[in-house]
């Protein structure tokens, strides 16, 4: 995050000439067809559990990668894939981060990545139902994401390529993926959120 802010400060002269409004707009007409890749620095894979019945607790897998093939005229032909490194799991507690990487939870040494790959996309205006396969700890299960189009437009920095963004949520049972440690003190249900930013290739 500090690097991102530093980059913005260094780019201040360029940003001073930037448009006075955000370049991304919630207009699907700005989402052009083609191949995209994940903007790693602005994409999040978040997970939320209930801890002890007292709090909702959220962590994330940082530095995700992935691809998007977008066909606005035929959304069913679109495809999306997100890969997230298990070793990059991050919470507010360093000791918990270390524990999450062990076989008790995700076993990062044996299963270094998690993935979501779409198998079917049904769009309805600015929302979509994305069915696909989620793989965690070597187990693949079908899941359905409720996705919302956030915006699209031309980036104001770098190569100024088209950017598009989506917000997607789903809920899973971690026991379905062989992650049973701490149930029921820490909930079996896990709510997943993907805030995905893509840049045109």
C-alpha cells in the first residue's frame, strides 16, 4: 500500500492534468470486448468468518493474478479466472498468518495456490451470476458468484488502456475443502469477496 501511495505522489504532476472526475464509469458501453489481465495491485480476494460468535473477522489473499475474456455482446462467451497465492494470506495477526499456511488450514507448502475458474456466466444488465469451480487445498467444488459491474474506462496512468472492474461474492463451507480446524468455534461458513480490477492486454 505504501508503494502505491508513493507511486501516486511521484505521479502528481501527471495527475494534476488528469480529468476532474473518475475515469471509470458504471457504463457497460465502456467495457470493450477483448482479453484482460488482473491488475494485481487493485484486486482483492477476501474471506470472512465468524469468530467465537463475537466478531466477524476478515483476511485476504494478496497479489492475485488472473485473466478475463470479455464479450459484452455475448456475455455467455465471456470467461474469468482468478488465482491467489496461499503463501500471501494476510490478516492482522502475524502468528495467525503463519498458522493459516500450515496443514491445519490451507497447507501452503503442498497446495500453493487457490483458483476460481468460471464455467458459465449469465448477465443481467450490470449484474451477473457466475458459476465456476473453486479449488482450495487440492479440492475442487462448484460455486456461484453474485457479481456486480463496478465500472470501465481508460486508465489515466501507464499505457492508458481500458480498465474494467467487478465485485463478486459467494459463501462456502470450508469443511467441503477439508479445512476443519476450529469448527465450530470459528464458523464453517466462509463468505468470499472478490474485488477484481482488469486491464486490457
